[in-house]
């Protein structure tokens, strides 16, 4: 049995934070791999667990955006080998279930243990004394080492820095896919994006990549809007009401073809404001997590569509390498997304910075 330093959440609530602990780690079993992490992204989803917005089994090792190196493999592993560099897919991909076999890997049945951290055999690999600890999304990338199912691993060529590769395991793919796949943005269309964090900034990039004529970014933090303008937004606003006025002018009253909602905590107010910007037969794509009501009248009168998006509708085994190829080709900006770098012991500082609006994406460097 190994030991590893990890950021552990034992209680959830607005005043609770991650604690750095030394925990025990089992050797990999059949179909599993031991990974030494090199980098991990600080995604808002982990903070939803910490704050109690999203239920989860605790205690839990945090982190679900990670890149690292396979140190050992268990019996029967075929997807990766020792020495491979891998990106973690925060939704495992079994490749066999109904959803994987029909090109919807983001809905893979193997994702059922995201909130408990159990491996596919129903047991845990992280331990603290006699206590079992789960890993966020069956990963736990806020750790020096972790044992993962091979279904959570996507190999990549190590010419890409691990801190960049880690981001494609969740935020980049979720945002880019929300525009390109879930929304289905097409050339010449108008897109409005609420929330320019680690997901929303990549929805901007996805909409620009798909050829949108107008990409309107809305966020209360000016520096995030500055980044959005650099990465493809044609218009930026801190005030949704002002954005709608310009939207009416730019589209001659037709409003947006697509509205993509990626705010950190979704509310009925945001959903209503987004729906009010969608034109006839427009689509409102909801990627953010929260509690909200759908405005029925706004749906029916203009035949608007509401569409929930998980992982941006992407297929991780295909799209993670694809996005890294776009990065290599200069068609996707990733280095620019990293606002601050932290050590594992500074994980709480990273999340406080995120909540204060100081980060597009913070990254933990291991090693």
C-alpha cells in the first residue's frame, strides 16, 4: 500500500474547506491504473461539492481535471500502458454501454459513481485509517497519486504541457462542446454566453470556431470580458439589459439563435434573462449547475428550446485528443486560460481566488 498527499473534504458547507492529509492508497486491481499526477485544474464543480450545492459522499479526495503519468497497471488493462501520459476524463468511458455505443460517451453508464468515488467494483482505493475515501468523479486529482479505472484515462502525446492538458478533461471540452455540439452553433449565427469562467470562455472559443457572426459575452467581472474579447467574443457586457439592447440592434430584432448559460451557480433569474435573449425557435443551452425554474411562457410563445448539456455533449475518447490537436494547430487557446498556478497546499487559496472573480482557471502543479 502506498501513501500520498491529498486535498480531502470531510464536511460540506459555505465555511468548510479542503484539508491536506496523508492518505493510504491501494495498488491497482484488474482494469485499474496507478497515476502520478503532474497537474490538476481547479474547476467550479469541486467547489459545488465543498459548498454543499451538489450532494456527494464524504469524505472525498477532490479534483477531476488532471493530467499525469501511468506508473503501474493492473491485470487486463488495454487502453493505456506504463509510462503513458494521460488526461483524466471526468466521466468514465466504458465503450460498451448503450450510450457509448451510440456516440454519446458523455452519458456513459460508468459515470454513476461520480458522487461517491467508488471504483467499478464498488470499493475504494483511498483510505484514512479504517475510513474509505472516495475520489471526485472516481478520480481525486487533488492528490500526488491515485488509482483509477482505465475507463477514466485518455492517452495523449506529452508535447503538450500537463497543466494545459489537464484542462481538456473537463472545462475546455465542456465549454467548447456546449457551443459546437450541444448548441450546434452554425456559421453566421448569433450566440449569447452568460458567465465567462473556465467553461464559458471555451464556449466563446467554440462559438467562434463554429463561425458565429456575433458572439456576445456577459459577465460582471471586467477582466474576464477582456479575455473573452481576445478569444473570440465580438461584444462584451457586464449588464444583461445593455447586452439585450445591442442584441436587438445587431439582429434587427430577431434576437439570438443560441444562448449558452455557464454561470457558476445557475438561478431562475439567469435562466429567464437568457431565455429573453433567444429568438424564435432559439435554443437555450444550460451547462451550469444550480436551482432554477424554467419559464414556460417564454418557451411556448417563441417556440424556444431548453437543452441541458453534460460535458458539452462531447465524446471524450475522440474530443480530448481532437482539442489538443486544435491547440497544437493554433486554433484553440489554452495557455491563456491559466490565470494563476498553485501548489497542492494552496488549493483553498485557488478557490478563494476563483470565488473572488480573479481566475479564469487556476491550476495545481504536482511534483
